[in-house]
C-alpha cells in the first residue's frame, strides 16, 4: 500500500463536471489500495474574482483581511470535491489549512510553511478515508489565516507529502509534463520523461510555470518523488527525482523564459564597503526578491549597482531607493520594466565547456543584445529586451539540439 499525495490545480477543478472527474480519478487511486491525500486549488479564476471584489471596496486592502478573503476560494473547492467523493461512495473528509494546522510565518500573501501537524490526516488515512486539504493557505502562531502566494497549492502538496513521508506526490495540471520549452512558443518542444530536482529548481526559478519553486525545494530537501501529470489525458507525465545517472545525460535539458523582469540601476554611488548592503538590504526587508546583480566601478571611485526584480516590484523598489540614493549621494536611479530573462538549463553543463559561448553566438546572430548575464553550475541566464523573448527561446532550443527527435531525455 502506497501513500500518495495528489494535487489538482484551478483548471482541473474549474467546473462541477471537472470536480466530478477529479473525484472519479481519486476514487480509482484509492481502489487500487493506496492511501490518498488530495490538495486542491480554488476553481480557476476564483482568486482573481475575490481580489477584484476586495479592490472594489478598498484600493489597497489590508493584507491580513485579504488573506482571510482569498483563502475562501480553496474552502469552496475542498467541500465540493469531498461531496463529489461521497456521491460515488468514497469516504472522504475535508480540511482547511488551519484545521490541519499548516503553521506558517506571519508574512501575509507570501507566507512560508514552518511546520505541519499531520496527526489528523494520518488518523483519517489509516482508517481508509481520503483526506482533502485546501492548498495555498495556512495559519500563523497567532491563528491569523495566511496565504502562500501564487502557486502555493503546489507547496502545500509537497509539504504535506514530506510531513506524511509519502511515496510520491503527483501534481495534476493542464499540461502533461515538463517540456524542453514552452510548447506555445516552440511547437517542436518535447515532453521530458524525467528531470532532476536540481534542473527543475533552475527551470522554475528562471520562469517555467509548471511547478512553484518552493514546492520543488521541499521535494528536493525531503527526497519526495514528484510527478507532473495532466488532469485531462492519460499519460506517464514527467518524473522529478534525484540526479539521473544514465549515460546519455543530455547537454541541455530545457530552455525557459520569464517576461516580467525589471532592471533597477543606482548610478554613481561611492565604491566602498557596505554600499551594496545599504541598497539591497531595504529591498530585501520589503520582501522583494532580487535576481541578477551587477556592480560596475568607474575610474573616479564611483560605482553603478544594477539588479533585477519582478516588474510588479519595480515602482516599489524605486520608492524605497529614492531616499537611500539621496543619502548616499548617488547620481540617480534608472528603472526599466520592459525586459525578459531567458535561460538554458542542464546538468550536462558540468562536464562540457563552451555552452555560454554557443549561447551568446546564437543570440548575436539573431541581433539580440544581452543586457545582463548570470550563471550557476547548471544554468546560464541572460536579460534581454522583452520583444525578442520568443525569438531567443526558439533560437536556443534549436542551437542545443532540443528539436532533435533523438534528444535522450525527451519522450
């Protein structure tokens, strides 16, 4: 008997008919002798509707109350799915995040899971019931409802799998796996049969929207095999697990992109110890994630510090930095929100030289200017003008042989 956590996203539970289809799928898994815990998102579009309602009341809703409102979307779904399971004769019980006691830090809208008290779920599973848990939400030490941010239901699912030491966590969505690139941009993209945690972390961090990055971090830390599957058609999906040791490890596994990038440059600050902290510390304190960082030093002892953030955080970053730049005597702040990040990812990079050269040459031949570069052991990312995003992705997909039907990691 296996313990399986299954997560269904908003499109998978968008209508009553789809909820009934999910119930049949869950019931079938349970009939095979598995213990099943299900995590569900709100119905597709519901979170946006609730957010719009809040903004009709108040232009800048208090984050605590906004979390109380947004968490109701998943509460509707867990009740409906549990009722659908009852209707086909399957024992089931639903729980909100606070009922399960998914304990988080107190950062509303971007809360991080600190602990999960899994006793109630274990009891129900041991007694043959399907457990249905609301994704995306938790509760802090003071019993305030919190939410985990967009994609947070993935994190809930993997965290529950880790707490229960599940055999596998299955993420059901509207795609049938992880692809070598976004098929909407690259029609030749292929589904990957398997991918490493490390590669999936880099792909998610670089813009791939198949899985939320915190979910992959949880899975990697606790060694929980993840499988991405489609809710709408049968298939093996993509298995995400420990490093693949097969001899035919591909050089590059995938190409991904993120359009909503913004660049902030603080110009002409004194080049002395502590300047980077003076600028980036307040940005971090505001819970703004910084990606690429470049510092240039001029001959007169002044530096330009450039970093990238989400385009949604550009204006907030500029507001935070305005008084800091003035205090430091900086020449000014320049922001650009019309950028994209394109990345190539693959553990095969570890044993091959010249990947960056091939990437830069291919982009140059298409007239695509590189604005910033960052690298890791298995990833190279570049920031470019947003208008060239799709051309860059298609070019790199072809450059690294991912169009080839014989690509070893693809289905």
